[in-house]
């Protein structure tokens, strides 16, 4: 498995993996399959182009030897001007093989290269497996926002 960023021409693949993630693990996301399935093709194309440009955000994917996408994570600058990790997901068949940690590391590298001091992620308080993944990747508890725990990784 390798980690790489999404390229501008890969909007269709980005849409496919995101919709698959929302179907497989709906409780892990604040969005829904129905909401994102209704987004126009241009939305996905623009997200892929933003990823390739890499300034405002970068979407990373886990790719296996058969060129199947098995995971995603988005590093971006939020409205507060902080670096955040969103949309983290790893396919069940790729879990336990270091893919989530590698995605966290790729997002942290992107943020550090842009001068951020920390990378923040929110995880639902009842998502013990997700929390363990983030903590094993160097994220530390920082607070809470309702049902979401806030964790930060120093860069």
C-alpha cells in the first residue's frame, strides 16, 4: 500500500470512495450518503483540483498494488486558520495494516510544510477505535465540542 494525494482528474474516484465510506461506516461521519450523493460532479472535480494544488487543502488516499483506493484523509486549513484532519476513513480490508497511521502522517507533513504548529482532529466520543488510531499517531486530547472529542498533534 502507498499513500499519495488526489490529482485534479480524479474527482470521480474521490466521489466513489467517499460514498462507499459513508455507506460502510455511516456513524463515523457528520455527513450522510444521501447528502453527498446529491452533490454535482463539479463539486468533486473542484475538490480534486484543490487537492492537487495543495495550498488550501490536500486529500490523501491509500492505494493498493491493484490501484484500488482503500482509504482517505483530508488535511485543510479551517475557518480559524488552523490545520485540521477531516474525512479519515480506511476500508475494513485495509485496517490494522498501518494505513490510518500513514494517512495521519501524510496530513501532518502537509500541515508542517505550511508552517502550522499543530494538526487538529475531531472524533465522536463513542468511537473508541478511531480515538485509539489518532492517539497512536501522536494526537493528544485537547477538549470537546459536544459529542466530539478534539485531539491535537504537535508538529
